[in-house]
């Protein structure tokens, strides 16, 4: 069995759920799990910023035929 590193996030309920399939060859083997917080700078390198996500996905539905509806008339006061 080799050492592996898994990144996960604690849920809103404060519970960390991690599921790591290791294979049948490692069945009935004792392991040690260490939980340590990650510095926010380290987390940022693995997350795509929101602006990059929007830039990468903008226009992805352009060829689907969606049309913007006409503006509704303003009420007369």
C-alpha cells in the first residue's frame, strides 16, 4: 500500500466524510488517518476562481436557440 493524500472539505454540519477505495489487496489492513487544516493560500491553488469559471463557460449555450425575451412594458403612473 502506498501513501496517498486526499483533499476534502468539512460539511456545513461540521462532519468530514471521506471514502477512499484502496482495493481488495489492501483489505483488512490497519491504516492511520491524519486530519490537518489546509492554509487558505493552499486551497486557492486547487480552486478555480469564480471569474475564471464564468469566462470558461460563457457562451456555452449560444448554439441552442435560446432567445432573450422582450422587455416588459413599464407601468404608466
